[in-house]
C-alpha cells in the first residue's frame, strides 16, 4: 500500500515539473500591413497661347503703352504690317500685340486701324499696364552763386519736368541739404505726358548745397542736384 502511495506521489511530482517547464504558446507570425503607394496626380496640360494675326489698315498706326489714346505712343506702324495679337481689353476695342520694333515687348493697337484674321474672341482679356514715371529732369537756377557777403539772403529756383506713360496720380516731396522738407504734393495725369513743378529756396550763407526731389507714387524715383554758394568780403 505504501508503495502505491509513493508511486502516485512520484507521478504527480513529475507531471508538475513537466507543466512548469512547458514554454507558453507562440502566436503565429503575421506579415506587416502593406501600405498603399499614392498615385501622383497628373498635372493639367499647359494651355497653348492664343495668337491672332491682325493687319494694319491705317496709313500710320500708333502702338501704345496701354489700351487707349491716353497712353504713351511706343512706336508707329505703317499700313500693311502684319502683327500678332496675343490679348485684348475688356471691350475688344484694343489688341495687345507683339511689339515689332522691340523683340520680346508688347504694345497696344486700336481695333479701328486693323483687320483681324481670326476669332479675336478667343484672345484673353489683359489688364491695362501699371503706369510709371519714365523720366525726371531736375535743374536749379542759378546753378552757382558768387555774391558779396553782405548780399544774403539769396534765392534759388528749382524746376522739375516729370514724364509719365499714362494716366496716374503722382505724389512728390522736396528735400534740401539744410534739413528742410516740403509737404507732399500731388499731380494728376489724365494722359501720358510731361508736367513741370517749381520751387524756390532762400540761401542765408555760403556753403555747398543740394536739393532733392523724391517721386513717391506711382513709383519711387529720386533726383538730386548740387549748387555751390560762395561770397567775397
């Protein structure tokens, strides 16, 4: 009887040891999830520029900076010349054409002086160009002063001729080497052209002076002139 009990205990101990040493079950290996490769979105095709031939019918046609007679004339084109129109204004009264005089440039010709050889309604509407000051000439009178030292103060006059290539609102300001500055002034250009502004300045002693004119709008331009002032006892 004792032998059976010992044998049964030995079997239980062996089963216990075998159970404790059995490794835990391993989960089956799975492949990593496959990530979808994004498909690139195709770029839209580049539109082909529209070009319409137009022929000058007037004896002499002005090709202007912008779509209207208020803009500066860039060049003149004789009758029969074939131009390439690449744009139009909102009313289809003016064509933007490749400038035949300046390669790579553009100018505007009136529809009244051309014969269109295609459907101009296909031309894109092009905004009028930004008007700028194209030239500034500044001079002082007299440009040199030599007086008796008892003859001060002296007066000098300044004149500026300002050219714009179309209708615009221009603002300007004078500055002098003595630190004096004028108020901001305005000029209205109803069309392309040149306008003149004048100013004067009082000199109280000999020195090397300068005066500066600053164009503030529509674009910034600065012009400066110098004038010496001396005296004799």
